C-alpha cells in the first residue's frame, strides 16, 4: 500500500551547520568594510512557505491561467456542436430597385394580336381603352423569417458526443499541465531555499578566512611567520568575499524566478518547511498506485474514447438526413397587379437527403479508424513505460539520499581536517597553505552537500510526479 513518511526539510538543509560552523566562529572582525559586507541584509521581501507558493502559483501563474482557458475553448467547441441539432432562426430583408417597372397593356396587346385575325373573317374589334397592368414594380421590399430544424441526423449527435469527450480530454490534459507547473514551482522554491542557506555558509567562510588572515598577519609581525602566508591568506579572504557576493546574487535570482512562477511582484523570502513525505511501498505497489493516479493514462483512455466517437461520427456520414424548415415572408411594398394580393406568405419545406457516394466521407472514416489505433498504441506504450519510470525515479531518489549522506560525512571529515590544520598552524607545526587548502576543501564539501540535499528534494518531486500524486495535497498551506 502506498503511504507517506514525513521528515523535516529544515533538518535536511541544516546538516552543514552541525559540529561547529568553523574555527573562526568566535573571532571578532574589526574591519568596517568587511563588517558591512557581512551584515548586509538580503533584498527585502515577504516570507513565503512552500504551501503558500503552490497556492499563489495556482491562483496567479499566467501559464496556468492560459492553460485553464483551453477548457473554455473546448466548451465553446461543444456549444458549436450542439448548434448542429438546435433550431436555427434567421431573418432577412431584400430591397430591389429595377431600372424600370414591367408594365403590360392587355387591351393593346389583344388588339394587336387578335385584330388581324378577326378582320380576316369580317369582324371588327371595337375600340379598347388602354389598360396598363404592372407585372413587376420598379421598387420591391420584402422581409423573410426562416426557422430550420434538423429532424434526423445521426452524424450530428455523434459529433456532439465527440465534442463532449474532447472537453474531458482537455480538462485532464490541463490538469496534468497544472500539476507539472506546480512541480516546477516546488523545485524553484527548494532552489531559493538552498541559495539562502548558501549565503549563510559563505558568510561563515568569510569569517573563517578573516580569522586566518588576522592570525597570519600577527605571526608575520611577530617574526614567527612569512610574508607569503599573509599574501596567501589575503587571497583566500578575497576569494571568500567574491563567493559571498556571487551567492547573494544567486539568491536574488532564485527569489526572482520564484516570484515570477507564483505570479507575485518582488522577491519572496522562502522559509524552512517540512519536506515532502516519502512514498513507502514495494515497487509493484508503487507502480499499481501510479496506474490508478497518473493523469496521462486518464488522458490516453479518454483519447481512445474520443477517437472512437469521431469514428462513429465519420461512419454516420453515410446515413440519410431529414431536415425541416418554415419560411415566412412579408412584402412591404405594394404587390404587383398579377398574382395574389396578400403580402404575407409562408412555406413549409421538407428535405430528405440520401448519400450515395461521398469519397470525402470514406477518407474521414479511414482517418478516424487510424486515429483510434494510434491512441490505443500510445496508451499501451504509456502503461509499459510507467513501471520503468517509477522504478527509475525511486532508484534516483535512493541514490540522492545516499549521496547526501556521504556528502554530510565528507563535510564533517573536512571540518575535522581543517581544525587539525588550524591547530597545527597556530602551534607552529603546520603551514598556512595547509589551512587554506583545508578551508577550501570544507567550502567545496559544504556546497556539494547543499547540492546533494537539493537533489534529494528534486528527486522526491520527480518520484511523486511519476506516481501521479497531487503535489498540492502533500504540502500544508
């Protein structure tokens, strides 16, 4: 069974300050410039816990907000699909201006047409009064209203079903993106926290180097030391001060990155917090957990259903459709003399469409069938890779834990060597070069320990990600 074991992140990052920070902890620095450098406070910023960082990123991160808008887009596509089966109502206005009206004089036409015929048989038509009749007026204005309804169209309903499943796929995909971004926020938080501790460590190194320079100077002034020892100690102190400056700049950069991810202006100040709980269980149990909680598997399964519904929609393109429409019109201008004189008219139209041959539909059917198979193969590939991914993430985390433990031991050993070198140097039995080398070894070991501790947190995040765990639920606000 997949359970979690918690431990303190403050304790994890605090290992490097055990066993006495350095041999120069009690040394009192008198150089005003150096004191100012050591007492320099970090750029002001609000305190931020890991839980708060996750919550603020979810609420304000622009990438997450943009991803969530994809759900609205998919919902809009579903609304468009519903429009295929919803009644459609439209209105229009037609205005026609002809070059002239069409007028016919039936009396004159009859006289011209029948007169010669009747005269040939001795019949004379009486005189006829002109009677012009308007067949088409010069200006005509007509309004129309049309209501249409798709009564039977199986393809439309399959299209709606596919759009609904497409919305589910989008939601699952966005949720997966959201969790990945929150993992990135946690990584940035751990990086900022490590950078903060790195500044404290470099301050300790500067104090240690200052102490070493002070002792080397006093030995030289008393005639017991060499000028080269003073020069070597001065170089060592300058290097420590440069490392401190670089650490402070790196800390601000890490805070800046964290502020961008959380969507807040300024430089947040990370505070110590509990580390993520450690997943406990056998490899098979963890893999089984991942199969139940991985969102990419849920996306894959939903994608298969989507492809199948799209296949059904393509297949339904071969089925007959039946539509109905009502059309009403009203003529605002005077009707022509010929035809009905009522201005309002309506028609009821029925349309039965029977597809006989549509090569485009055949191609769409083939594409949908291939898409279904592709989605199935991708899901199978994901399921096969999950076991290896979870096991590798667990091995990486175990390796990071072991490396951090060894790095902690190296720090303690390096500090012991430095204390011995310093004691021997102060007693006149050692050289300043040995002290300088020992100090640099301690600094390198402490930086390495911090990097290893950071890797522990990152590898644990990766393991949780491989298991499909919701990161936000593991971190208290």
